């Protein structure tokens, strides 16, 4: 009996990667004049955990969470929390509930990267 492996392709960070025996992993980013996206890269240990951002100076302060997922790019795996459709502005990236990791500026029509160590 012959066995066939199911191969699917998806687009991640501008490239194409094969994913044998996995569900198709698709990420759609809505970019435009008034909004961009933020990719927060993390260590593998953070997979499944939440990363939060908040608009600097917003009152009341509102945090926006998203979850860290593994992403296959070529033959490598990266770990990232991706915030899509983020209105332009300066944002705090939170390391945990009370510790800011730094700030990043989201620009319209762009994907901004932040490394959370």
C-alpha cells in the first residue's frame, strides 16, 4: 500500500512555506492609510500565552491582547503574536501585567516588528 503525504502551502511574511500534515495556517492583515499591523516576536516558551499592547496616552487605558503562535517560514519556525488592523499611533508592548517591554510606532499600511525578549 502506498502512502501519500498531504502538502499544503501558505504565505507567511512574504514567502511560501510547505506544511506537511498540518492545517493551513493563514494570516490576513488589513493594512491601509489609517491602520497597520504589529508582529511581536518571542521565544518558543511563550507559545499559547497572551501579549498585550495599549495606545500610549489613551484614557482610559485599554489593552489589546493576542496569542503567540508558531509560524513556519521556509524551513524555520518563528514565534509571534500578530496584531492586525491596528490604528496608527504609538503603542506600549507589555511584558506582563505590570511591566512594559517598550514602545513601538504603528504606521498606516505597514507591518512593524518588535522583539520581546
